C-alpha cells in the first residue's frame, strides 16, 4: 500500500494506492478545501483557527493511513508552510495526528513532482509539453518531455492570495480583474522570454482552478472541453458582467470554489497572454500522484535523489573517490552504533551516506571555511527529490564535519532533532579523520561502542603506531568534541 498527502495552500488531498506488478492502482482519493493559506495573519503566522481546521482534516485522513508502512507514505506541505513563520509548530501537531513524518518542499521540487504526476496520466507522446498548476499560494510552470522535466519554475502567486488581494468582497469588477491580470503578467516576466524560446508542442493544466475553468467554458459552450485563448477572453467579459461570485452557481461552479474562481482565472489568462498559449488541455494528475511515483522510484531503486547527489559531485568537481572512502568508513561505524544510538532509519543512513559524498563540496568556492560554504550550498540550492528538512539535515552534517564542533553548527535545528544529528556528525567526523591521508585504503577493523554523548573507538593493535598523524588528528578531534560535552575515547584491542 502507498499513500500521499498534499497539504496545499487551498486544498488538502490524499490518495491511497496499491502497487501491483510495478503499476500504481488508485484505491481511494480524498480532498477538502482547508484554505490554509487564507489562515496566515499579517505577520505570516498560521492562526489557531486555521491550524485546527487543518488538523481536523488530517485526523480524517489519518484513519485511512493506518497500517501503511512508513516507507510507502509521503506527506508534504507547500507554499503556505514555506512562508508561515510558525510552520514547525503546525508540523509537530500534524505529525502527532497522522503518525507519519511531514515534510515541506521547495517550489521547484513541487513543480518537479507535479510534472511527474501529470506525465504519468497522459499519453507518452513525443515533443515538449508545458504544464501549469495553479495552487493556493503559488503557481508552477514546467516544460518537459515524456517523463523528464527540463524547465521548472514556481511563481509566488495563487488563487487564495490573489482572492484576498483583488476579490476579497466577492465582487468582480473590471478594474480589479485587470489589476489581478497585470500583477500575474508582472510575475511571469521573469520566465516569459526563456519559456517562449524553449517552446512546447502542447499545453496542459493540472489544478482544481484549471479544471473549474475548463468546466465553465464547456457549460457556456465556448469550447468542447479544451481551453482556448478566444474562449478565455470571452469568459473574462462575462465574469465582469456577472459582477459577483455568487452568480457562478449558474455556471456549475461549486460553492467552495466560487470565491477563488476569479483569482485563478486571472492567473491563467495572464499565462495565456504572456506565454502566447493558444489552447490547453486538462490532466487529472497532480502533486499527490507525483508523490506516489516518487515513492515507487525509491522502492525500485530509481531514486531521483541519487541522481541529484551525482550531479552535485560533477558540478562542483568533488573528489568522488575520496568521498566514497569516507562513506565506506562512516557506514562501517554507523552499522556498529546505529542500534545503540537509535539511528536505525533509512533516512539516517541516507543523510550520512550523502553527507560523506558531498562533505568537500565547498572547496569549489574556497578552501578557507569550506565546510561553511558547502553547508550554504546544500541548504539553499534547489535539489530535486529533497525536502527542505532533509536539505537542512544534510547541510548540518557538512557544516559540522570539521573544525570547531560548536552550537552554531545546529542553528535552526529543532531541539528534538539535535541529538540525532550530533551522533551522525560524530560518525562523519571520525570517518573524515581516518581517511584524511587520502590514500583510499580500506577502513581498519575498528570496534565502536556508543553511549549517551560518548563514543569509544578501538583500533587493531599496532594500527595507530604506524599512523602517528592519524593519532594526532584523533586526539585533536577528541578535544573538538569535548567542547560540545561529547566524549571520544581512543584505544586499541
């Protein structure tokens, strides 16, 4: 069984599916208009009322999740949780309700997953396609071919934020509609020239807003189910003539979508004008389906994150052979103490593995303080397949793999996560010290014993005698760790 939950700024969606002979077969879909984005106050904090409404929805989803293995579940938050200053407070409460981890994804990662979901629900045609998804707080624009996205962008405009700004009272005036369209066209200026130069053979819309527009155009008999530029211009006139969102009932728009319909329409019309789109089809696939296919990729060892790590190693000219030697040593250590330190999850092993491969990524900027440069690159780059929390963990390990082991290493880390990351940092630091000679030798058959804030390492008799520099490095490392009240004992057996 697989399950994915998309906690969008407008709606929360869940899809439950079964993996049968490598194919995803949907078992159940659920969705609710939570409008989390509308619950952000003037200080960009989620109100208690908004959080309660969201948690009530998640409690209903939780019942359907019971019994699904953790590795088969992905739960992500999008724009509302990207901007909310108290996002972590809500995430903690959501995890308590759901019983599964909740992650926040960056805009371009959201775009990648949307394309993954859409491309699997369309015919496998040749040629590039443009995909647009209008969310509550952001709109994603992707150009891709078959199952591979080529251009990814997430713009800070959505049907909830535009509704609050341009149609707060439910009135649809010509002036407000034109303001909304102009605002969206301004946002699109950053990608307009490049996207038109790349080009595409077909355009597809994938959100609830685009589905509703498609339905209204069909109801008015302006099109036969597709969305065309002339039909959009005609619908703009009719919406202004109607003047109020309540009249959208006559066009078959559901009551819970009426207030955001004009905002979503304004964004889509701006996209048609700016990108010179002539016609667009609608596809049912979206972020939640993309999450399912991402889970399957990891299960079948086609993890996009592995490709991302390899691409980073190439781009920043990382010494891959040395990274592999450090990884081998760190994993040999991890296997001995993972149980003692409570690190027995796939995520713990993955973050340690990838931190080993990338610990020297900052050298491409400067040798001085390169661990800090590397942490910055990993924290703020767009990394396909990675959530913001995982990027933070990866950056923390790279930041803490050498030199001072100070509290600054763990800035921004939640208190309950610090012990886990301290242990992983200690293992990475040990592996880096053992492999500092860069002769790519096999790690010695050392023995480790993990205790609370303490690591005992025993090397084979005579091994350190032949490596006085390594012994000196280990003694320096013992002093560094002691400053964080972490004891490293070095011995022989």
